[in-house]
C-alpha cells in the first residue's frame, strides 16, 4: 500500500491552475476540491490535471456550503447532490467526498438521505465517501457508528478534528468507535484538532504534540484496516484552513501561521509517519 497526498482547494488563493502548480512543485499526488459548474471550465481543469498526471477527488456540499441551509429539505439536499455529481463526473474523480445532510435531522432522516445519495452516485458511476463533519449528519462518533451499522456498505471520509470539538475531548475515549467504523473509511482529512477547536494554532508546536500523537494513533487504526482490505493506496488531504479555523492575533488579526506552509509540513509528517507504519507492519 502506498500513500497519496492531495492539496485541498479550501482556503486556496487563486485559480485551480495555481493550485495545480503548487501541488506539482511539492510533489503532491492530486487536488481535492469542488468541480466547476461550467462545462468549459471542467474541460480545462480535466486537461490540466491530465497534463500534470494528477489525481482528483471531487468535494461536494449539499444544500449550502460547509454549513447547510438549516431549512433545506431532504429533497433539496439530494437535488443539490445530483447537480454536483453531474459536474464532478466530467472530471473522472477517484471518488467524491460529500459533506451531506444536517446535524439537526432525526437519524432516520439522515439514513434515508444516505441511502438515496449512494444510489445517485451509483447512477453516475461515482464512488462516494461521506465526511464526518460538524453541522452535518455525521457530526459525532455515535451517530456515525449507528449509520455504519444501518448501511454497512457506506464509505467514510474521516476528519476526527470535528469530533474533538463536538465531544470536547480527544477521541482516545472513543477508540472502540474508530475501530468499529475503520473498515468503512475511504479517505482521511489530516487536520489536528484539540479539545476546544478543530485546528491547533500550529501542529509543530511542542504544546500540541499530544494531540498530533493522538490523531496519528487514530489514523493508524484506519491504515491497519486498509492493509487488511488489501487496498493499493491510502489517500490523505492535509486540511489546515481559514474561516475561523486559523488562529489570528487579537487587534491586528495577523495569522499565527501560514496555511500552505502548515499543509506542506503535515504532508511531509504523514509521509514519514506512514513509512514508519509500513515498516512496522511489513508482514501484513
């Protein structure tokens, strides 16, 4: 099994073309982000990805942006998903990461959404993976565990930093849940959360080493499962981002770190981490 690292378009400054240049410069394997809604832009992006031999993971949010429209109906979520699946299909992604549903829904409504969402993705011959994201249906560990029990075929994109905030603790207390969903995990978003936030100010700082170590323990559970499933690749997107995630100094609003620098560091850290993990598990 090898690891492929993707550059997120979240918080990126400039065009997709600039993101591709940045990814190539640091030897990332691909780009993760929303598909353009214009066919000619889709063609242009597809050509750029192919010319640089980069993979693509499509990102889809239903009924709004990262936080959904609280009043949107289940059908409106499905309608927006289908529209964005159509846009994404033109780019031949490895798979789709979907931020779907709403945290305020009854669980049965969320389960209904996921059943229909998987059917829609199948219609476009796309593999879909649902993210464990705040404000969405998979906003906490226990709902996610029950969903996997109800829909065993579902694929997940895990971002454990969200659960740290929702639960106000590190997920070492929920190791059993991580084990229970590990066989469903398709993709990892590598951001380091802590008890009071989804993003530590700087993962390189000694005072946050304990939470970096914790996330790495959880990711190894996923890698163990993927090795047992005999996957050829594991995918990861370093996802330090803006929009209230990046810490700012009071009064001046100066950022405490550079996002692209953080994501490059996270990529290198996890490439090294994965290599050590494989060396320790080479007989599997």
